[in-house]
C-alpha cells in the first residue's frame, strides 16, 4: 500500500452514467480530511458516439474548473462481475489464481481478455485463516473502450473502480460504520441501474448491481424491490450474516413514494441520503447542491474520488 506522502493531495471522481456525467474534485488535508472543491453535472447526450461523449466530458470538466491529474472512474456495464468469494488458507499467489479462474468462468473468457481485482473483507485482513471478499472482473475490451473515450477528452484515469464499491467507500467514510450485530443496505440509483450493497461488521461488503429489463426503472419498481429483497435474503441466509435493519437510498430514486412504500415492507427503516450534507463545502457556489437533488446525483463520483491509490 502506498504511504501517505505518495498519495495525491487532490483527486477527481468521474461518474459517466446512463443519463448524466458528473465529476467531483476533493482536496485532502494532511490528516486525510476532505472537502468538496469543485463539482459538475450535465446530461449525457442521447445516442452520442465516442467523440461526442468525450467532448461532453471535456466540457463539463472545463466548466466546473476540474483538473485531470488524478481521476478515478468506473465501468458501468451488465458485463461487470461483482461476486463474493470465500477461500481458506491460500497463499497470495494461490488466491490470485483461484480468483482468475472464477473470473474466467463468470465471463466465459480467457484470462488475457479480462481485467480483475478483489476486495478483502475485514475478517481476512485480521488473519483468521478464512479469506473472504468480493471479486471484481470485467471484459478487457469494455475497459479499454472506456479508456479510449476518456483519452479523446485528454483524461487518463489512474483507477477504474466499480461504482457499487465506490458508493460503499463513501458511506463508510462519512457515516457510522455498521457493527457485528447489525447490517445496513445502501442503494444508489441511476435511470437504468441500481447499485445495491450490504455493509456489515465495520467494512464487510456484499455488493450487487442490477439493470432494468426495460431500460428504465419507472416501469420496474416491483422488479427493483424484488431484486433488493433477494439481495438481503442472500446476505442473511446464504452468507449467514445478520439481517439488514436499515436501508439508505441515494442517487436518482425512481418513483420515490411507490418504491419507498414497497421497500418499507422489506426493511421498516428506509431513509434518503444526500452525501453533501456530510461533506465540508469549500466554495459558497456549491452549497446550493446540498438542498437540491443534485447532491445525491454526485454520490458515485464522490465515492470514486476517494480512491487516492
């Protein structure tokens, strides 16, 4: 792991969503404290080709006064694999080989055509013998196309993360961490995608991303609620972890009243989260975001901006 003196003092998270493009810029103090220094938001051009998309990204960076020195973005694709894993007493090289094989099986591609990484849960870091975590894998061609589009905008990301994991990192950074007895579900919505993550025991993460079958959640609230319910049941009954007793919603929440009513039948305590209410704002011009819905639309980009290494 990089030491503190090697970490960038300023980072940018870039969320290229199905409906909008949102970058956020965070400067960090020596003690690791952060604040929102710049942010932008613009609609994603419908049916834009790679050059049009790159031009839009370049424009929103310029308008928001955001630099491009250390950018973290994410691949948001149905092909992205987020899968929990569990192994026992493997060496680092054995674990890497086992996860590479799992990625090949999940994507039905040879390892040369796959990018993969993994997150180790807290119990694994404590050296208890059982190695648990989350495998993240994606087709190489999709990652490289994303990078080529950003290169057209003169942006060369230092990190490509999973949006679902970025939202988890943001919540763990800004809010109280869950305990051994309680689990929390975070759901970040986009127009066609929902990033669902169950947090438990400080920083144990079970993530899942689902996409709307019709291309828009407005007509799929029943399917969406069922997908969230299935995720919570899997966490409790398959992974043998505590039931979720609190759910937090952020992003572009579809049909809010109807969806929240359905979700409260699954978890009684459901709340909305605008992360800007928990972050220091560096400029007065950005404070209008706190009261509006735009703040919640920055959730993913803020989480991506936390990736300093």
